[in-house]
C-alpha cells in the first residue's frame, strides 16, 4: 500500500529559531515567491497536499496573551490567500489552508474554499480550527473568552466552554458543507440563445438555523470540481476526535511512538462509532516535526534550541535523523492503521527539500510511495468518492 504524505508549512519552519538558521530566508517570509517556491518543491516531491497554518493573533510563547519576544517570527500572511496565489503555479498538489471557525462567518469560508477548488481544478481543501485564545477574541469585540487552562484538571465551567466551541465549530462546518451543495452540478446553463445562465430550480436554500448561525443560502459560488473540497482537522483527544468524525475527511493525530499510534487509531475509530459517522472512515495522518539530514540532524536541532534559549517542545513527535531512519519509522507506524503522515519541517526550506529529495526517493525505492501523480483531484488521490449534492433530486 502506498503511503500518503503531506507537509505542513508554517513561516520559516516549526522551530521558533528556524528563521536564524543558515540557508533560511527570513527576508522572503511575507512574499508570494517564498510560498510559491515551497509549494513547487512539495509538488516536485509528489506529495499529496500541503497545509498552510493560520491564526487570528500574533504568535506567542504565552498561553493567553501576546508576549514581548523580538527573537522569534511574528506575523503571517492569510492562509487562504497564500493557497489561492500559488494555485495557478501548480498542477497536481493539494492546497489546504486553515481558517478559524470561532470568529469567521461560514458563508465567507464556503465561498473562499470553493473558489480555491475552482482555481485548482479540484485540489482545494480546508482545515477548520477553533480559536479559543482570549486575546484573539479581542480583535472582534463580539464575545469575551475565558483564559485557556491546559493543566489537565480544568474546572467544569471551562470544560463546558470548550465543548461549546467545538459544537460551534461543528455547526460552522455543517453550514459550509451545505453551502457547497447549494448549487447542483448542472445548475449553470449558459445558454446564450435562450438567455438563461442558470437553472433556478437547481439552486437551493440551505435554511440552517442553530445557536450560533442562521444562514439562508444559496452560496454565491457554483458547486466546485470536487463537490465537497477536502475537510481536515487536527485532534489530540476525545472531543476533537469526535469533532473530526462528525465533520472531516482527514484527521491529523499526534502519537509519540508506535504503540501510541495504535492506541490513537483505536480512539479515532471509537469516536466514529460514538457519533454515528456515515460514509467513508476518516483518513488518519500522523503529524511529526522533522529535522532530516544524511547526518547531523540532531546537532542542527540542538543549535536551534540554543539560539532560542530552550528545547523545542511540540504536541507532535519530534524526529531527528536520516531519510532512511524516517522511512523505517513511517513504515513501522503505518502498521498501526495510519493512512499517511503530515510532516512539519523544522527548518524551511532545508527540511522540506530533505523530505522531497531524500525521504521520497527512499520510500520509492521500497515501493512505498508513488512515482507519479495518478489523479488530478485531491479527493480521488485519497480514495474518497465525489459526493452528490444533498439537494439534488435522485434520478429514478
């Protein structure tokens, strides 16, 4: 079975001192060319898709407020706009930006991601993300959020608050998916002779009414090539596993070792059962932060740790080693029931290039990775069917 591989792109890399490394390009971080070059390299390596990180506040080492650090990257470009910019410069790789479900209207998200799918001819995706930080909420003035509590023993009120954020996020994804279906595939007629551009009977009100959203529809954007662009979610525990099972096609998980991967897969499948998931099971991708070299990756990471003044801490497993060693790890973890991996390059562009020109050839030599793209659309590449519009009348 061929592995699926994705790469998560974020700034200068996932190490906070990566912008100071030899070969880094901090002067290009906020340029279109920087992101175009990274995605072109990922496509050269035949990767399934790339994701683009985003957030509604400046990066911070503090949990609930901005910090005063001047030695780490601060600021970013909008993820959906990055994806849209690089779309015409690529032809096969999937593009999956992140947006907030907490402070962003689902109607805007639906049109943006559908437009991305049109521009890419079926390679668009989306990662909905809960924005729980109180300092992010202050940018919008619509609500006040309580401080985050990741102690492991939060009070019941905070637990209920988090549950409500995920319930709101699930409603947001439901609205987006309904809007994607609100145009049937053949709603556009474009008949110059009769003067009919659309068939009004094939545009549908979504009529969603819930606690957080009331959306009439239809969308302003015709149904896109995939029908439903790929939806992905990052999850670490039961509540986000269930959110992914309700809403998504792909879930990113963060096991620490081989046995942990087995346990995580079992928890994801249990979450699918708990919510009564219908349709194809979730594709499960494990996230790993990677420092990849033919030799000296651990020393390189240690130098970055020294520059930052602290050892890198991540929610995901941090790998340092050679392409051969990483290939061994991926093939071993795959046996736990994983469908693929989303690699987070510690340092860009260096670790991305090590993935595409070191890891990929190693996996190809073992018959574990493609040697050419076999499908044009992202859903097809992952073995997911193109869903019919829920509003289309069944053909008898």
